[in-house]
C-alpha cells in the first residue's frame, strides 16, 4: 500500500515536471519569436541598421578602400580588421536573406549562452533542474537590453561572449576552448582581459593559447589588410574612436560617464586611467577569488563587469556580462535570495525612464548610468556569499500544513514553493514595479482595432438589451446632470483603482503574511487573464461608441471621428474594456476586506465593488458585462491559487516551524523521494493519505502528525 502510494506520487511528480518543462520551453520560444518578429517586421531602411551599413549593397565592406573610410551614408565600420576579414565573404549574400539568417543565428547564440549559464549555476545540481532553468534563463536573456540591442542593430557582440564562456567555466579548458577565447579577443579586443583572468585563475596554458590565437588572428589581418589594420590599431587607437559618440548614454563605460558629466581633455584621460586602475585592482582579484571558490560563472561575470567599466566604449549590446552577475548569492534567508537577481534584471531590461520616476538631475544621472554603476558595484563592492560561508545554504522558509484534497494532483506546486512566511519587502516592491511595467507594455501593445471594437460594443449592447440590463446610458446621463456626483465619481475612478489594492496588500503583508502570498497570486492571475481578454476581445467602452450619446465625464468631450485626439492620447489602449479590471480588482479588494476586517467594517467589502461598478458605468468607461468579466477573472484567480497551493486564499494559517533537514523522505529537487532533504530545507507536516480521519485536527497535536517531504 505504501509502495503504491509512493509510486503514485512519483508519477504525479514526473508529470508535473514534464508539463513545466514543456511550458517553460514554449515560453522561451514565444519570447524569441516575438523579438525576432519585431526586428524583421521593421521597414527595410530601419531593419538591422549596422548589419546593413556593413554588408548591405552600399555597405562599407563593399567599398574598395579602407574599412574605416566613411561611406555615402556617413557610416564607418567599427569592428576589428579581423572581424572585417571574417565578414567580407558574407557581402554577396547580403541582398538575399542574410537579415533573417543573422537574426536566427543570434537567437541560437543566446540559447547556447543560456544553456551554458544553466549548467554553470551551482544552484542547479541535477540534469532535470538545469533543463527547467535553461528556458527561463533564455527568456530573461532575450528580454534584456543587451540582447534586444544586438538583435535590433544586427551586431555580433554576443558571439565573443559565447566563444569565451567555455574556457572560463571549465576547470581545465581544452585547447579548442582556449583558441575560441582567443578568437573572441580578436573580434573584440577588450576581451584580452579574460586572458589575464585565465592566468590568474591558474589556467596558464589556456591563457597562453588564447593570447597566441589573438596574436595570430591579428597578424593574419595585418598581412592581408595592412592599411585597415594600421587605421584601426594606430590611427583609431584600437578602435576607441569608432562607432557612435563616446558620450552617448548607450556607452556605459567610465570614459563615457566622464564625458557625459562634462569632463574632457587631459583631465578626463587622467581620471579614466586612475579610475580604471582602481576597478582593475579591486575587481579582478575578487573575480578570481570567486572563481577559485567554485563559482566559475560569477567569477567570469565579475571579470566581464570590470571589462565593461574600463573599456573605452561599452555599448549596450556589449553589456551582457552585467546581467550574468545575477548568479551571485546574497541574503541569509530564502526570502531574500531573489532580491539581487530581480534588481539586476530590472536594470538590464528597462530603460532609465522606466526604472525611476522623477525629474531630479541627480536621480536621473544615476538612472542613466545604472548599468555602469551596477557593473562597478558588482565587481568591487557587493559582498557575494562564498561556498564556505554558513549562509551559502539559506535559512528555510516555514511551510504550512496542506490539507488532503480529493484530487492527488492538488497542490500543483512542488514542496518548497508554497511558503507561508512573509516575503522580502524590497523584492515585493521590485516585482510590483516589474509587473506594472509588463502590464503597461502588453496593454499598450494591443492593436487598436476600432472597427472590431465597435462591432463588439454593438454585440454587448444587443446582449444587454436582450437581458434587460442596459442601464449604462440612463446612469451616465443621470450622473452628468449632478455636478457633485460627477466630480465624485471622476475622482473615485482615477484614484481608488490603485490606492485601495496597494493599501490592502500592505495590510496583508504586515498583519497576515500567509494570506498576503495567496491574495497576491489571485490578483496576479486575474490581471494576466484580463490582458488576454484585451487581446482576444477588443471592446469599445460606452464613451467611444458612436451614435449613442454617452458623456465621457472623466476626459471631457471627444471627437469620435478622431478618437486619438485630446486627453485620450494619454490612455495606453482605448479599447481594453473587457474584462473590467477596475471591477475585478475592486471585487478582490472587497473579498479581502470581508476576510480580514473586523465585523464592524466588513460592510466595506460589499460597498466597494458595488460602488466601483456604478462608477465605471456612470462615467461611461465600462459596460455592465465588463463588470461580469472582471468578476470572472477574479474567480479564475482564486481557482488557480487553490490548484497551485492546495489551500484557500482566505487562509490565515500560521506558519509551521521548519523541521530539521534529513527528516523527510524526499529530496529538494524532487527527483528521488528516498534521498534525504538537503540541509537548510524545511519539510511540510501533513496528514498521511493512509491515516484514519478523526474529528480532531492533527495540526493541534504535533505528536500525531506523520512527517513526509513532498
């Protein structure tokens, strides 16, 4: 009986992991296809501008003179002479499908980098864990600014990263890996720093091979292209004067920073040399120390951060090393571990205007130079945890007891992903910022299908008339006739939508951490489902339906013949009406109020969603069917939350005390239930499926609780 139960649990676990694996790889594929489609859908004159400037019909590689002569479009080749020697054979294919092939190859390079990173991270010790991590890492890489910049420009700066990584990550790199590192330096001279890094980490033979390969490739370019080589290495000082303006924001190097703040001439050069020497002095030994500590990926990432800071130019598409610094570990608790990688991802994915609101010059300067400051901090300051530290394995998060469900596949999340403890506040704020940015981006990306939206609006009107619930027009005109009521509803509509949910989340976070986690999941699922609704069913709100005389009380009178005119231009998507997230979020707020508020205040839980529904109709922003859709997505959120965790979103069950490691019957990665739990992990206390049920709750008596590790 016990063996059958264990076998059944193993089958369920394998099925879940297989589904998760398929889902994550599909997500990575969708992200990659979307990014490639955005690049290739651009007009011909804006697609892959640098690739076209080099290899196109009028590109610099077609010119009979030097690579570094400016062409008729004012473009100059910015790569090394060896890079030009490699690219020249491709010029004949430039008029065919080189742009498509180049984009696909770039994405394949990103996939290869993601797989190498997944296998190098010490947190993923099993093949299955690495297979699960790889697509997530690839998705994050594709969304980052360095990869997006590389794809949109048609650059080749990701190839040197891929060529360097094998030699840096292998304990004893072979000859082929070290030669690849030398080729990378020949393509991007700043990568010679990795030869020094190899030498300092005890890989002298690999460092010598890489240096020899660099010299051989450079000598080959000198022999075959002496004029170009002289122009690059001597006239342009190893390419420092090529490319865009060095003071551009995309140049995240110390040289670029000093130029942006107004320094120039001998003083600027002296400061660059001094600051670069300091970064090398502090950063490179730290990178070597972490590499010798067994954190090869973190070591090479920090060395890359040093390279970004000290290179004369470090364009956006060359800053992937900063993103890899997210491999470092910070924090003593599991709830703190994700703060650092999320912060790194934000800085390397969103532009400065998105990261920081405000117009203060000092704040704006920090935001504009965020990648450089992050690179310097990572290389020289951030105290990453070493493997010898007792903080390497974080303190376990308390797990709550999960009641038995009639379905064996509930909860769907594996053990360790269902904590009840209070999450890290900074991480929550970062995730809210990321989530809001993603929400705004997706909502703004929904195509404005005016005719389709108006057709759907007519469908809603016909349905409501059939059901005798078409009350929006009468309510809207009634509100517009009463000044104080109109002003009050306008204020309610523009203010409470964000203030009330954030207030409730704050209260839950402080007073009910277990309920906070569940409530946050419900709200997230409802919002994501709402975005899907915006895509699938664009719907014109009452205020944008021509011929029905609705009054837009919030934005004022609009010309429906030109709905993009006036105040409506500030709205990200005018036809995102179904479902109404105003109503959905207010319903979520009302249910949370009913669950946690004292008895004397629970009436607010009923009043708030009803008031919101009246307001969105009275201001002509939603139909009553939109409110039904908002309630539906919230209901789906509660259902998904229960399927994932096996507990009600209204549960305020206190966290269970973590049990010593090794007591349970399963491993942390869920691959073998016979293997003891890893040190520092907690196990969940549950009622055994074979135990007899009685009227008492086994959680009330710890001695009656059988222990199992899911």
